[in-house]
């Protein structure tokens, strides 16, 4: 019985490790969610093989343990690979705040609380995904954020909403694929005394065929046509560990925060996945990135980022 249990654990772990390993050979969209979960899955494999070692020690079990540790360690390293930490030279850099939140399209019961959270956030710039519950509160939000794109301003619907305390200049709206329209907004704003490119976007889920990679490629192309500092936020439905996400960051010269808090699913708390992101292009740096304490009925936690304008 003990040997049977050990073999069963090793077989399951082997299959999981083989699936993760495909990212290093030829990533496939069907495993996109697993790639985002590499740290979680590999750490679970470490725990499972440790149990197998307690049952029966064998060369194959030790090998699986070593591979599990390798994949876990690489996931940790990848999580820091695109981080741009603040330095002592950045200590006096001017800063501004960004809020990014997927509030869920049918979350009407909590709309008033979300409006108050946005208004009291202190954010200079706000990106809201699936913002339909806020349509009737545009006049209220305009008292704090007089400039917007979405909910009747350039975009008729409220799927993607950009709010700002400062003028939004030359906004451009783009559909990243045929699945959901108008989920990419690129504009210019001047904050902390510096003109920047400001982007809000929302990608489809990675298991919708290859659309997730297609959308990232189209977004990267639009971003690459801009120059100077750029700030991007949104719901990517994937962590920064996924191969196509890493390609996106590499192609756009975007950097992450030193630590990306988990935002989904909310029931998992700190053990969830960071699939909502804030990325910045130099000379912008993410000074801090924190999760909003209350999800207000959404299945995502929102994010508050303090952005430093370095090099001034």
C-alpha cells in the first residue's frame, strides 16, 4: 500500500512537471494557466514528493524532488526578473498615484462603495475594467475626476474606463481582438510635472485559443510606437510568469514592482495569483504596489500604485 501511494504521487508529479517543462521547449496556449501557476504548482510538487520520500526513498523520487525545487526556484527568480527597484538616487523623485480595479460587470450591489473607494483613494489616475455598474455615477465621479475615456466618452460602453484628475490628451482606443472590443486605451497625461503615456487594458483569458498572445502582441505593437515614460495597468488574466507575458514585458521595456500582490481569486487571499498588473517604463518606477483591502463584491482585488518619476 505504501509503495503504491509513493508511485501514484510520483506519476502525478511527473505529469505536472512535464507540463510545466513544455514552457522551456515549446509553450502552448492550452497550458497557459499552468504557466502562470508555476510557483504554486512546483511548490505543491515539492511538498508531494517530500511525502513520497517519507514513504519510500528511491533515485527517481529524489530526481523528481530536485526538478520540483528547480522549477520552484526558477519561478521565484522569474518573479523578480523584470523588477526595477528604487535606488538611493530616486529618494527625492516626485510621485503620483494610480488605481487599477476590475470591478466585475454585474457587481451593481456594491457600485456606491466602489465609487467612494475610487474617490477616496487619492489616485491621480484610475483604470477600471468591467465598469458597467458605474455608468450612473459618472457625474459623481466627475467631481473628483473631471476627465475620462469610456462610459460615453469616446467609448460608448463602460467595459474599459479611464479616469483622470488631469487632462487626457490624444486618447486612442483599440480592440485587441474580436472577442471583446475597445479594451485598450492609450493616452497622454501630465502628472508630477512630467508628460507620460498612460495605458489601460484588459486581455482575454489564456485558454481562449491563442487570443491572449495575439492581444499581447497587438498591445506591444501599439506601445512600441510611443516614446518616453509609460504607465500601464489592467487585468491580464495571467501572471508575469507566463511565457507570453514575459515576451510582452521584454518587447515593451516595461518593468514590474519588486513584489506583485495576488489579486485573484479573492478567496485565496495572499496565496492567489497576481493577474492584475501595473507596469512602468523608465524613467517611471513603481515605488509601491498594494492591494485594496476590500474587493467590494468583485472577484478581483484592486491595486494602488505609487509611481516615482525618476531622472528629474
